[in-house]
C-alpha cells in the first residue's frame, strides 16, 4: 500500500515538473529572475520525484532484509 502511494506521488511530481519545464521553455519570459525561478521549481519537482522513488526502494529493501534475518 505504501509503495503504491509513494510511486503515485513521485510520478505526479515527475509529470507536473515535466509539464512545468516544457511550459517554461516553450514560452520563456523576458525577466531573467522569473525564468530562473520557474526553471528551478520544475527541476526541483523532477528531482524530488526521482529521489522519492529511489530512496523508498532503498530503505524498504533494507527493512525487508532485516525482517528476514
């Protein structure tokens, strides 16, 4: 159950971050600070989505091995 929720939320972060990145790059603003903010937010969302699934997989596999011993 928890794995499904984590994977769904990480997919949502990846999807929204990717959409925000495409939107930002397809219609860039003239203000450099706003463009940097939008790019930073989209890259943070994509990296959070990737990191969430990787960290969940790492820590749940450690718990499973400890329970088997």
